[in-house]
C-alpha cells in the first residue's frame, strides 16, 4: 500500500528548521519510505508519496520530521490501493 500525505503549513516560521527538515526527508528517502516529494504550487505545504506503509505507521514515522516536532506542519494521510493489473 502507498500513502499520499498532504501537508498544511501552520504559518509559523519554518526557516530555522529547513536544513534539518531536508536532511531528515533525505534519510527517509534513502530508507525507501519516501518515494516522491512535492511542494504545493501555492507553497502552503508539502505533498509526499510513501511506499509500502499504512497511514498509522506513516504518522508514526513522519513524527520524526523537524516540521512535525516543532508543529510547523500538519498532515492528512490517505491510503492508496494499487489498481494496476497483477
């Protein structure tokens, strides 16, 4: 299963945590959890596509992001089923 994660910035200043956030996202990509990362066109938050995980585990794993730890972003978690033929 994949999870689409839609982020909503809370309006607090993210600049002091940008570098640490980038490092942690890179680590999660290297681990194979994060497949894709996007920024909404209106710059109000990130969009992540996660591999092989459910929404609850995704919530737990993404809690290590500095933006989450400092309450700079909230996330909606949407589980996706693969519809491609077997």
